[in-house]
């Protein structure tokens, strides 16, 4: 009986030592950077009834401009940092699409889900009335990325994620070349989870992007602006 009692604590101590050993080593070499997919998938979005296209608006074409990155940072390719267990800081970069296109594509997918016709190709626009692009469509939507930061603190048994995102979104009458409405939206989230991977990093920033887009189209003024511009 005495030997069995001693065996259990020794076994527990061994398991704890292994766990901490894995935590220090990180289960492999630390990467030089993380590359993540920043993408909003509107498939699961719940579209409010008042923003959904109706018989008068579903045939109207909405143009989407690639966003402008106005963050006050030295390198706008960087969207975040991961602090590894040994204190090393590893940069996070977009994998497939840069943030300015990811935000614009997210808005495009949301409006498609809402029943609108959206121009396939993103246009370039610096958000000035005098330089508004010419083309088919009643409404153009563009904007700025004012803040985008993903951070992750890696721990032995859990990883802490934080995301902050600030956007300015501009709605304009494409036919008249007139800006109609400006909306500012913020999205911030934090999460602790045992899971860690590039996929998980991408999931956190994509969720923040989705939250921001859905917040914008919950504004009564946005709904009214779009429908009035289309129906005039």
C-alpha cells in the first residue's frame, strides 16, 4: 500500500514536468511569422428585415470601393503580433487578401446576402466627391481602416486573443457624385482558449470584421440612405 501511495504523486509530478516542458519548447520551433486568412463569411449572417432588398431595390447595382488603410503604423502589411511562451514576438500578416480588400469584400458579401446586386470588381476611390469613379450603379460604398490590431499571448495551458478594429464607412450617390452618409464603427473582442494555430488567429480577426460589418447595417440611417438613393 505504501508503494502505491508514493507512485501516484510521482506520476503526477512527471506529467506536470512534461506539460511545462512542452510549454517552454512550444512543441517545435517558433515561426518567423504567422500568415492568416482575414475573411468575413456572410453565409451565417442574420440580415435584419429593414435592410433586405425588396422589389424596388433588388435590381439596383451597388459598387464597392477597396478601403484605404489609414493606420498610423510603419508597415501596413502587419495586422498583429503573437507573444510566444519564451517572450518572442512574431508578426501576423494577411495570407490571401490584404485588409483593404478583405473589408470591402466582406461588405460585398453581406449586401449579396441581403439580396442586392453588387458589382463584382472592386473600384478605386479616395473618398472625395470630385474623384468619385464613373460607372453603373446608384450607390458606392468605401471607407478607411483606422485601426486593426490582433494580439495573442501564448500560455502553457491557454492562449489569450485580443482584436480591435475601427472603420469609417462612406455611402455615396454614384449617379450624382455626392457623399450621403459617414458611419464610424468599432469592434473589439477578447478570448482565452486552449487552441492555437494560424487558422485560429484568422478566425479571431475575421469574427471582429464580421461584427463591425453587421453593426454598420443595423444603423437606421444607413438603411435609409441606401434605400433612398436607390429609389430616387
